[in-house]
């Protein structure tokens, strides 16, 4: 078993790059939409065979056992090369949760099939009236003998139509304070009573689903951790997501595409455009150095404070502004759906624009991040 953590950083990055260059097909790189399971299946199988499917999991559970520093490097190389995400909710969210809070039986049952990608998971947290205020969720699970009966609805469930299982936050105690009556439940999507209805996004893609649960019978042993402690567990594992979502990669990629477009259409010849382009370059550099500051803290074994919210808010806003400018720089081609040739390259300005829109919503909206900064960092009075 390779000890990746003792490798020199440059050698490690090169190894990752070489593998991706050799094995990840061009059509899965820099794609401006979320790809479906069948589209990324051969590439997923390459990762499975290489035992690289779960870079952040400990080696004893079948992962690469990467340290925080190496995990960030691994992710940065994948991002730089524009690798499309394989279905990864099981790897990124559920696996670490089971490793930390699951029973031995649950780990033995579920982890191996995540590692082979045989079982794909989706995340059932949000509901029609519970997004930012997630703790108000109402989808309920009532104990009946050795089962729970689940009733309610989830929404914005990314790629639920491709998944085999869903992990749910469900209300198991209606009387308790709202965060305290929530449990974490694993549900087989083949169980009778579940309906998945795909939602078509602005870009015309079916990227997520509404999921309906009508008297769905779930074995009681599918609860993870203790009853009514689902909220604490789910929150405990959000730490790493907060820095991933603030990575400069999306803005950097968008900026490189903007440059291709502006050179091809001649926008780069205009002084006013060049000013904006220079400002974007500065903003992206600022974002990258801000990101390094938080990443270094993690690498030193530190814990991120509420100030990390500035990273996600800045990254998402900048990403959106660059994609808006790409549409302008592309002129009339900018409003066309799908990739177009710009010089020797192919760019999809409208696809980029659509992909950037939800960045200010998922993973905690920009308004919510600003609230956190106002109250927990600046000490301003709450609304
Ligand atoms: C691309 C994408 C993928 C997603 N995938 C998943 C998934 O797989 N599983 C899942 O469970 N969920 C998923 N979500 C849902 C996501 O978590 C929610 O959209 C998010 O939490 C926001 O909730 P909401 O949509 O209900 O908006 P709301 O919370 O209703 O917010 C609406 C607006 O009000 C603002 N707002 C809300 N509260 C405040 C406040 N206190 N102060 C100021 N402004 C406020 C928000 O910023 C926003 O502008 C996904 C979302 C997107 C966009």
C-alpha cells in the first residue's frame, strides 16, 4: 500500500496529474454541467480499480488515507484538470459519517459498495420550506415495531434519479427543540412508497429531483448514531465542505475561458474590457491567497472559524461575475446554448453562466454567509 502522505508534494501532484491525463477522457474534462452516473461510469471504474475513489477515507476503511494537505492537493489537481465529479455523495458525505458514527454492521454493509461505486447515494436534507433553515425540516419517521415509517418530502436532491440509496435527515421527535428531534436514516430507494420526480434546471438539464415518501417502511437498524442526534452528526461533518466550496478553482477556470473568448472575439483589444479583465485577475489572486490562508490552517491541524464564510461568499460571487462577463465578451454567440469554437478552443459561455448561478445558493447561501460574518465575526446585532 503506497504511503501517499510521505511523498514529496510535487511528486504526489505529478502522480495525480499523470493518472488523470492518461485515464480521464477529454469529454469528461471542463464540462459545464453535472454529469450523470452512466456518463462517468467508465472513469469511476478507473478510480475504483486504482483505489482512488475515496481519497479522504482512512486506509483501514479502503480509502487513500490522505492527510488534509494531500487531500487538498489531490482535489486541486483534479480541479485544475477539470475532472467531472463522479457520483460522490456516498464518498464525501455518508462514508465519513458512517466511519465516525455508524455501527460496525453498518460500516460492513455500506462502505464496500461505496468503494466499488455499486451503490450510489444521494443527500436528502432540504425540503420545500427548509433550506437555509434546515432544522425546521418536517419529513418524519415514526417508529412502528422494528421499522420506521417515513412520510414527507425532500427537494433539490442532486441526481436522486441516478441513486440507489438516500441518506435522510428526518424528524423523530416533534416535541423536542427543533435541532434535537432530528435523526439520520438510510433508505433504499427501491422501497415501496418512494417517488422521485426530476426537476429541470434553467440550463435544461435534469440535475436534481423532488423525492416523496409515502408510508415508506425502513428497518430500524438503518438509523445512524443515536435517535434524535442526527443534526449534531450531520453538522460535525460539514467542516471540510466549507473550504472546498471556497476554492478558487471555479473562478480560475472561468477566467481562463473568458480569456479564450475575449481573445477570439477581439474584446481583449478594448481598453475598458482589459480593465475589467485585470480586475478579475486581481480578484482571483486575492481569492487564491485567502483560500491558502484557510487551507494552511487546516494543514496545521487547526479548526476553521466562522470567518471561513467570507471565502465561500467571495468565491461564489466572483465566479458568477466572470461568467456574466464571458457572455458579454462572446457577443451574440454568448446567448447560444452549447459549446462554440473560439479560436482553437471550444467554450460554452451560456453553460458556464448557468452552472455559476446556484453557486450563491448551495452549501449555504451568500446571504446566510453574510449573516454569519455579521454576527459571529463582526459581532453585529442579529436581525
Ligand atoms: C445546485 C444545487 C444542488 C443542491 N443539492 C442538494 C442535495 O443534493 N441535497 C439537499 O438536501 N439539498 C440540495 N440543495 C439545496 C440547498 O441546500 C438549498 O437550496 C439551500 O440550503 C438554500 O435553501 P432554499 O433553496 O430552501 O432557499 P431559502 O432558504 O428559502 O432561501 C431563499 C432566499 O432567502 C435567503 N435567506 C434565507 N434565510 C435568510 C436569512 N436568515 N437572512 C437573509 N437571507 C436569507 C437566501 O439567501 C435565499 O436568497 C441543492 C441546491 C442547489 C442550488
